[in-house]
């Protein structure tokens, strides 16, 4: 069996997108971006949201026209050629594996905070490996089981975030200061760097496109789900960020990422209200699990697609006939994420993810730009803006991360050339 079953409808697709977005981005990366840009993180969130909107629309029309597993890997192969397609798939595997590793480390950190246990970095890493193992087994059971788990996870997470915002409003009032001060103390380079980091936090909507082969009525469902997920997440990111800055201030909030991955827990503790700390910790744990679940799904589907084209070993294209899951690809995804967890550094994994995912979405927009007009849903200026924005932000990231990312692209292209020669 080589095809997956179309079980995901509009509500499930929206929740898949939210499950991928409402997690590491809101519970970890906002603090990393604030550490870099201070109050300018509000501007960074808006810039990243604008770019994510262009990319989301490009992804939506590509997925509607070509609804198969693999996302931009497949679109690049179809509209640009195998080298662009392979680079997109390779960048996705690297970027989202790094994002997944960040989510696992964040989940483990919030878990220990919930039970007020201080641990070493090695214990955090080992705990992360255990969490990854459990979630990998869950995802290998098929999309129906994963979809059901995701609905529960997203619901708990949204309720927890709502509790934080409401509590912050009652204790500190309307967050006007962060809005009036968002231009204070931040230079343009730090805001653009923070925008690149925040952009990664939005890109979970791409999971809807990556799972295109499992979406019912894809031409109708995928664009609607991506757009609605983006609207919800922009409002949520701005609300939670303004609340957090109003409670702690930019400097204190940004510094919460030092040596840990539980920034919103510090925000909750500052409120000094009963039960709010455990509520936020529990919501964070479910959020990280949701991100990990959706990344395991997305990464394994890209591996499935690459295995079908023989860009990686063909065994990864096998689908279990009972569970309707690409089990070898899911297990391989778990191994890759596990290796990145060993770094134990959330700033490194998130920054590395930022550069590689911006390259990935550059190819998404270029693919959308090259689509035939009869398949196009939106005007050409949308992918043009998305392409320019991705390439522009990519080079505001730390230079060592950029060089590492370029090196990984070259290694991938060399591998692809060798694989083409062997298969051809």
C-alpha cells in the first residue's frame, strides 16, 4: 500500500495547524525573541505575521493544486525541478527536526517546573528522549489516533493561555505600556533577527499542507484551514506577548530563557495567584506535546514522499496496511529528533531552525510563483512578497548559524547528485 487515507476535515485541519503553532513558539521562542529585541518583539511578531500570511497563502494554493504528502518537497519537484525539490525536503527535515527538539526540551523543562524539581541538563535531555519515544509510538499508530490526541491537546493549551491572559488583565490591567514602548531600546537588526525567530513560530500552518494526502476535499479544506489558523494564532501571539511584557517587563521576560525553557512559568509566578502556575505549566506541557505530535506527522510524511522518489532509502516509503501509517518514516524521524535533543540548547536549535525554515519557504513561494495560471488561487504578488521576505530575514540570523545552514544545503545537494546518478 502506497497511499494514505483522507480522514482530516476542516475542524481537524485547523486544529492540526494550531497544534503545530501553539507550542514552542508561544511558550519558548517569544522569550528568545524578547531577549534579542526587547519591547521590539511586538514589532517582530507583526512583521513575522505579515510574512507568514504571504507564505500561508502560497502554501494553501500549492496544496490545493497538488494535495499529496510532502509539502514543498513535492511542489518544488513539480514546478521547479528535482534540485529545488530536494533542497526543500532536506531543509524541512533539518528545520523541523530542530524545532521538534526544542519542543521536547521545553516540554521536559515545564514538566519539572510543574513538580518543582530542579534538574541538571543531562537529566533534562534524558527526560526529553523518553517523551519523544512515547510520542513516536503514538504517531506510528496512524492519523486517526493522532488527530484525536491533537484535539484534546490543543483544547487544554488554549484554555491555559486564556487563563494567563485573563489573570494578567485583572492583576495588571490593559497592557498599554508594551504597545507605547515597542519602539524603545531596539535597533532594526535586533528586531529583524527576532522577526526571523518568530516567523518559525508561525509556520506550523504548513503541517496542513504537508498532510495534504490525508485531507478530505483538499482544494476547499486546505486554504480555509490555513487562513483561519493564521487569524487565530496572530491574535493569540500578540495577546500573550503583550500580557507577559505588561506583567514582567521586556528585560525580565527575555532573561527567563537563560539556562531554561520555561519562560511563561516565570510570568505566571510573578502574578502570585493561586493555581495559575500549575495551570500554565500543564498547558505548556500539552502545547509542546502537540507541537511534537504534529512535527512527527509532518516530518514522517516528507520522509515518505522523499522515499517514494528514492531521494532517501525506499524503505521509508512503506505504509503499514493496518494503521495506515508510514511507520518506518515515523521511527526514523524520532531517531533524528533524538540526536538533536542531545545538544540540550534551545537557543541553538531554534536559531538553526529559523534559517533553514526560511530557505524552505523561499522555495515554497518560488514554486507558487511558477504555478500555471489555471491552478492559481491568489495573485502573483503574494509569492513575490513571501519570497523576498524569507530571503531578507534569513540573513539577519547569527552568521555562524547561516554558515552551518549553507553547509548543510551543500551536503544535501551532493547527496542528491550521487543518489540521482545511482538511480538514473
